[in-house]
């Protein structure tokens, strides 16, 4: 009986270790995906900033105000809808876009100050 229990315990430990290995591999894989996606997010924000700078230069040369409220509201509403489709809360999207918008404004105003 003792031998059977030891065998069952050893087998149980083996399967538990194998399951833990699968969990570890899954975590490693998903963390690598997150790392890659985080890099892409930063790269995309960089590209967006370059576009905002180009728009800032255009606005400066054409005497257009930096802040365009109607445009921002349109972009924000579109982002909120897309966020909902991706199970992201409206608050998260609003906070994110407020920060992105503030950075765009900062970039455009910096262009005006350099001129």
C-alpha cells in the first residue's frame, strides 16, 4: 500500500510539474507578446507625434489655432467606440486621449515658440 501511495504521489508531482511548466511557458509567451505590443504602442505614438508636429507647422504658417475642439471631440468619440469594441472602458479611452491630446498641444506649441 505504501509503495502504491508513493507511486501515485510521484505521478501526481510529475503531472503538477508538467502543468506548472505549461503555465510558465504560457506566461513567458504572453509576456513576450505584451513586450512586443508595448514597443509597437510607443513606436505608433512616436509616429503620431511626428504627424502632430507637421500639423503644428501647417497651423502656424496658416494662422490656425493649436486647439481644434471639434476635431478632438470627433477623434475622441471614434476612439471611445473602437475602445468599446475592444472591451476598453470609456474612462480609460478618455484619459488616454486627453493625455495624447495634451502631448500633441505641447508639441505644436513648442514649434510656435521656436519660430
